[in-house]
């Protein structure tokens, strides 16, 4: 495929550049999508779903964790003890309280 770049206007060159950048960015995603469609078709022809063959589930389901700590100034602000510490928790620790003092 030969394109005569010298005969194109600046606007046409910029449009070509934008289309090329988009095609490059989505190339791998398009290949994965095509491969997945082909595998699903083969599995369906054999009477299965791809999820059945790979053991993949529909998604990981997490149950919410009960809060362990509450802000003494505002009891509606709680924290489960997982993830980043809330500002109110760190401020309470700096003021001399212990984690046990904040426990629910």
C-alpha cells in the first residue's frame, strides 16, 4: 500500500497521522478480541462455553467487610482496617489515641 505523502495537504497529513496513531493504539486490543471470538466460536461448535472450558468465573465477588474503627468525633465515619488509613484515624493516633481506643 503506497500513499503519496507529497501530494497530501497538511490537513490530510494530520488526519492520516491521527488515524494511524489510533490504529496503533488499538491494534493489540483488536487482535485479542478477534482471538477471543474465534475461541468462543470453536467452543460453541463443541457444545461448550469458553468459560466452562477455561474455568473462568463471571467475576470475583467480594463481600463487604464490617468496619472495625469509628471516628470518635463523627461515628458515621468508619474504617475496616484495610487499605489506606483515613485522615481522621491518623490524626487520632497522632493525638495520642491507640487503635484500640477507636475500635467499634
